[in-house]
């Protein structure tokens, strides 16, 4: 028989008692009182059969989760385990600051390219923007020197579907790099760069525990001068250690970040 009357609900004792009291989720730290003993405290743990409560003095006691055996804020209740919560996760970010995209397989590389002067430039870009480049299907190649840029552009044959982005060190007014950049720039070729003589200097010196990068005498190769000033005997290992400390775009100087992101946007717009 459904509805009212004595046969309208649970017949057995415990189930009938449970129906009389509201369920309260006993999360850790909930203030409760055990009704029959008067013991008061906060919930430490709970399972389907018992609950552990820590009293004000630190004493812990374990009680069965009997129907109506506890009170919360003076109201008799059934203590129950908290329902599982669905975690709200903050979208993951790549080292470049972009929202991480779930990988669905490698994207076919575009005909468009980004080229850089040397190995260290390429490694730094991979460390910070590698995820973005793979999502966009952009390949980074190295020139092994700005002097090879004109020949590279001629062989590459930039076009509407073959955009070329070029990252150049020491792109400042009156420099050799600026003159070469002007000679190859066009509607399908974008040259960006930084004012730094070497890509090492595009990394914030604080990453290496320095207030600033050492001054290098004119005519001395920048890497060699820096290593000499810092007492570093192995430049290759110094670079590996330095690169390892780079965690995200925030570890790089702003001109470097701006230059690379302009190139990625330019090349990614290629059909």
C-alpha cells in the first residue's frame, strides 16, 4: 500500500528511524554532538558504518553511524559520507601562456615556416612555444647565421600559401641584420627580432641568479665574454643549465616574447 498510514513507509526499525531524521553530510571539520553520550567535537573521518570525532581536548572517539545518533546545530540527524564532488579544474596553460589543447594526433606541417639564426634560438622557442607550434603545424628551422638568410629565402620561395617568418638577433637601426631584413621582407615574409646581440640575453638574467648580464667588450664574441666574466669554463653546459631554468614566457624579455608571437600569428594565418 502506498501513501499514508503505518504501512506507507519503512517497516523495520533502523530504516524507520533513518526516515525520521534528515541526512547531513559529515565533511571533515563539521561540528557535531553524539546524542547518547554528549560527546562533542569535529568530524575527522567517516565511512558507511562509523564516524571518528575529535573533541576539544584532542581526545578522539569512534561512534557507529546509527540513525539519529548525532545532532548538528541542535538538530538530530543521520551523519552520512559527503557525496563525491566534481572538481572544477582551471584550464591548463602552456609555457607560452596559451590554453592547453588536448592532443588529438599530430597535425600535418604547414608549408609555411619560421626560421631562426641558430640552435639556441630554436631550442628556446621549442621550450616555450613548442606546444603552440605543434597545434598550428608550424616547423622551425635554423639558418646557422643571418648571412645565409637571402639564399634561404630564394630557395624557399615564399608565397600566399608559403609564408615565412624570420627571427633575428640584434635587429636594431643601422645594423647589418636590419639591412638584410629589409632586403627579404615582403607580403609573404615577416622579419622580427630583438635588440640583443645573442639569444642568451633574451632570457631574464634573474633566471641565472644575476642582476644583469655582464658587459662584453666590443669585438669579443658575446657568449665567450659572458662565460669569461662569470668564470664559466663550459659554455655548452651553461646553456643547458640556463635553458633548464626557463619555465615559461615570463622568464623571457618582452621583445623576445613579442617577436616570436608575431611570427606565429603571421605564419599560422597562411592557408
